C-alpha cells in the first residue's frame, strides 16, 4: 500500500475512533507544503497514525493560554505518540510547556491535513489528523507563556 493510501485509511479510522470516544465534532480539511525534513517527519507520524494535539486553555477571565516559539505565539501542542490517551497527552503538553494544569473538556474540531513535500512535487501527499481541544485552567503556576484575550489558534487546526 502506498503512503497516501495508507495514511488516508488511518485518517478514516482515527476520526471514527475519536467520534466513538468524544462524540461529534466538525472536520475541516487543508493542504500544507513542508520542507523535505518536515515532510519526512510528517510521513513517519502519518504511517503510525499519530495525531497532532493542540489545546486552547481558558482561564477564569476567558483569556487563552499561548506559548511563544520563534517570535510567534501559539496554543500549546503535542506531536508524537506516547501510548496515552489524547486527553492525557493534551494535559501533559500544557503542563510541560507552561506550568499550568488544566482539565480537557471537548474536541473543538479535527482537521485533516494533506501534507506535500515542497522540495519534491512528485512525492506522495500524506494525510495527518490535527485535533484541537478546549480546556480550562485548573491550577499550576504559569512559568512560560502568556494569557491573551484573543483566542487565536493556528489557522490550519
């Protein structure tokens, strides 16, 4: 089975599994072009059925937790599989990257990302699941990150 066919089958199974565990949610689709090294990493995660998890954490004032990377702010995320549930991975990603503990409430949406190799137009498109959760701060001390009133999330999620 080629990479594209394999990853698209995994996507369908992944969405079904998420719906059984978390109920219904909207599903979007987008296409990304990545450098060869990032495409290779995405291909490996796609073949293993690993979803990227993003978490939009709200505090009591309705502000959203963001972390800074390369001068840009984004919501916390987890890439990779640790054998734990997505909710556990999401909670862990938030605490490890910011010091804030949170409860995970629901899936906001799932995005199917068709990933292309920007350096090789003939490479197969691989498909990834990007899952966005909403959560609420439950404790911890903010050590890295900021609370912003604008709940901006990555456009691709």
